[in-house]
C-alpha cells in the first residue's frame, strides 16, 4: 500500500469518527426535555375523583370543596387540576380560597373623658362620653408601665347614670420575653352603640398605688370570619426539653400541603402565660445529591428543615371576673404542611400539662367552581406535575355568575386513573450507544497519535533530503 493511499484511509477514518461524535452531540441536544406536546392528554394524570351534584342548575355556578387527599396530591398552586364533563370534555373552572373578609375599621375618639377615680393599690377607672350613639366592637385601653398584667372590666350606659356590664373580664399585657416584647391593650366588646363607657383597670400586685388610665379609643370593625374545616390529627407526641426549658408538641395531620389557619391548645393548668412558636414541614426527610471530588455524586437522606408558621402568647387566668375564654388559646397560622411542631417556652415555670387530644387544628377551605351545563357526571383529575396551569375566560365573569347563585356539590376520594399512562423516559441516543461513542473516541485518539508521530518521523528525513 502506498503512503498516499494509507494517508487517505487515515484521514477518512478520522472524519468518520468526528462525524460519529457530532451525531451523538446532536442527539443529546435533541433529547432535552421539553413541554408536553399534548398538555390535556388526561392519561398523564394519575388520580381521578368524582364530583357529585343532584341536578344541573339553570344559572350561576356549581362549587365543591377540595378534600385533604386531593389537596395533598395536587401541586401547592392547584395549577394541575383538570375538570371534565360526562363526554370527557374539559370544563373551565375557577379556584376560590375562603379567607373571610376583613371590614374597614372606623375609629371613634371620645368627646370627653371624665370621672377618673382611684382606689389606691386596687383599681383605677375612667368614664368616656362619645357624644352620641356610635357602634363599636373594640376599645384600646392605654396604661403606663413596661412589664405588667392587668385585668380590665368595661361597663356601658345610655345616660351616664345607670350602668350595666358589657365585658366582665379581659386582660392588658406588656410582657418581655427572650425574643422581644408582647403587648396587648385591645379589648373586644359585644357589638354595641352605648354613648357612655366606664373602664376599670384592676392593679397588679407590683403596680403603683395610683395608676392612671391614659387614654381610651373605640373602634368598629365588622369582620366576616372564614368558614374553616377541622383537620383530623393522626398522632401527637409531647416531649419535654428541660435544658432548653421548652415543651415540644409534634403532630402528624396525615396529608401534605394543608392550608392551615388556626391551632388551639388545651391544658389542665388553671393559670399560665407562655410564648409559643409554631413550625411546619411536609415531609420528615429529604433526599439530596452530594457532590464528591473525582467521584460520582452520591444521594443521601437528611432531616427536612422546619419552617416558621406563626406564633404568639397563650394565656389563661382565673379571677373575680371569671376564667379567660378558651378562644384566647388560638394561634393564627400561615402556610401549608403535614407535620406540626409547637414549641412552648416555659421559662422558669413547670411545663404545662397538655390535655389528651388537646390539640385542635383547622384549615382554610379551597373551592373549585364551574358552570354545569349538564347534571354530570363530572370528574376531577389531579397529580400531573408537568401540566401547565390553565387560563380560562371564566375567571373574568365568575363573580357575576356567583351573584346569580351557587349550587353545592361534593368531591369523592381520589382514586387511581384507570387510563393513566406515565410518559416513558426518552433515553438519548448517546446513552443507548455509549459503548460505540467511547470506541469512536478511543479510535480517533489513536489515529491522531499515529498521524502526529508520523509527521514527527518524516520531518528529519525531509531536512536531510533538502541538504
């Protein structure tokens, strides 16, 4: 074989190897995951639940509340939900979360304040006149001091002569704790429109003999509370941490992503005041990928971190005015989770005695509303992580339809979708022919080494021939 022919074969082999590598690179680029070509292929949804309604309404909307199992299987944004009618067609819907409605507060300053009275070391009182009838639901009572707990009583009168009790007992606080200060000077009242109020503050044991009531402000707020649902607690564990002086209460609510709004505690103790922090998470462990130098990455499990959901101060006091209502043991929460951890900071006091099953948790209601043009059956598809959030025209006129009337429906438990067909993982050409690619790369390397060596050997010979 002549040298020129041999060089031609080497060049051809090198070009073939390069072409093989280029084809593999193109296949890797072409195999990158993309969006679903058919986003509404309902075989991609693993779960399905039936929507039951007695009859098709003539107008308005049909609405049903999402169940805990549907919430836990759906994305947190609920953007993967799909609703179908009896013919299997997609039905547009809107989602509503019942958060209640906060009214616009109206503030009232009294026209005059009079009759400031003192019983040294025992109580202080003051009478306020609003000038006329004015509806109110709460007052602020301002007293001096930086660390106190004082009982307050509110009486009412139409003429400033005859009095009746409006609120027998509430409490004013200004208490320091390890993370700051907790202050409460607001007193909730029954809805009333009395012209005169008489406020009496009972002194704490370490208050000065004369304790002035500096100011009284009134406010009217009409709030519409949300319609919430109680969450069944699967398990609860109470652990004492003496070194940290903390009581830990952990609870499993059974379902993930529950939109919690309130937790209430019950104790055997008669009188207490403790700071509480509420934490949450959706899973106990997480799988992370750990990078290792000069070695393949490794996966390992770690404890899932807790995130803060809220907190506050819980209290209960017995006094001549009676026991503080149990509603004051509630803590507002924000966020969704399955697992709860409550940290009760005891300070130097003994831990509180939690009543068996003394934890009550409530969640916000999440509703799906749609126009029902037939009685059904309707089905809700849940659980497609890759599905894009839908955008329906219904969102622009749902409020008008809601004003025409809302028919309630119920959602059954989510069950496996019988037509579910998970998308098969597309294995790239480079992965299917990994051996061939490595062989081509090795061959190309050998060819390049041979060509470089041959050129090095020819260089001295050419030099001698030229001489």
